[in-house]
């Protein structure tokens, strides 16, 4: 009996590498985001004086640029994942497809 397409894909070494690499990279970025976000929240919860300190003699406090930095960090790690997914992960997916459909 011939193996199903799903079984052939699952047995493919390139697919296994793709799955492992993509998962590890995703979790790494997830942990980075959690650390940045919850670090910001913990500063808000336990030491508001850091974020409420004024920058110079103006009205802006440190909370504004740090909060903006959290948003920019989120955009950057999303862009990193998309860039890698569109190059390395897509190439590996195409290779798996070619190998399995032979």
C-alpha cells in the first residue's frame, strides 16, 4: 500500500528541519516580545517613578519613548520573522513540495 501524502511529508528530512527551525525561531521571538512587554508592565506596576520622570525641562516623560520603543520592537521582530519566512522558510517549503511530489 502506498504511503499517503501527509506521511511522506512528515517523513521528509527537509520538512523536519523546517518544522524545527521555524518553531525554534518563533519561540525565540515570542520570548523576546514577552520579556520586553512584561518588563514594561512590571516597571509600570512596581516603579512608576522611572516612567514618570521628565526628560529635561519639558513635559515629556520617559514613559512615552519607552512605550513607543515597545511598539517599534514589536514591528521589528514581526518584520524579522516575515523576512525569514519569505526567504528561508518558503524555500524549504518549496523543496519539501518538490521532493514529496516526485
